[in-house]
C-alpha cells in the first residue's frame, strides 16, 4: 500500500459515512404545503373537502359524544392529520403527529415533527409563549410527552408536545384556547 492510497481510502470512507448519516436522519416533507399560507400557517377553520383533496387519502371518522366527529387522515408520508369536525364540515382544531421513527418537515411555522427540539421552539416562539408545562408521568399515566409548550400566535392557539428526548412529537392548532374549552 502506498502513502497516497491511505488518504484516498480515508476520504472515500468518510464520504460513505457522511452519505449514510444523511440517509439515516433524512427529513421527509409531510405533504401538506398546499394547505399552508405564505407565512407557513394553516388557516383555520378548514373544510373537510379541502383536506380530502390536498391530503389525497380517505379519513377515518370516529364519533365522540363530547367532542363530536374526529376525522383522521393517515398519509403515505407518515403524517397523522386529525381534526375535530363540526356540523358544517369544518375543523377549527387540528392535531399533527408523525409515525414512529419518521422525521417530517413542511409543517406549520417551519416545525419538524420528531426533529424540532423544545429549545428550537422556545426560541422560535419566544414572544408568544403562554406557558411551558412539564408533565409528571405519575399524574399523566400513558402520556408519552414530557413537556407541553403553549403558544398564542395571532388568532391561533398552538400546543407543542415534546417527548422524553425533548423532540417535537405533536402539534395542536386551534382557534380557541383549549385549556379554557373544557
């Protein structure tokens, strides 16, 4: 082996490892950009027919005596897009969650499910934070979230739920304060 082969091997190995790393942590687009405004907001209320058209999958509908119908669209990209739907077939409350192990971007406010951190979101929404709530596992059995960051941005109330690694696991968007709703 000559002296020039060793550096070349290191370069090739480094490039291969770098490529492998990018593929392992690759972020997918959630596929909802058509629903977002130019400032990256999802305008609420949103019509079910608009969601059907843009998400291109049929929703699963669950009825609840307390909250009404919940429609859930599970997209091929791994996004679970749910909405509480009123009698006029619109939703003013939306829940976004990624499938386990999926990192999904292209979401409202430039957020990334399973990618954005609590610190990222505190920085992004620093002037709009209403409350940072640490969840106690004893008081919330079965809850996977460790923190909830509650934000008010314009007319929207945003709840960001973070897992034990402080990665964003769920986004809730609403036109009403969910804490006061019930």
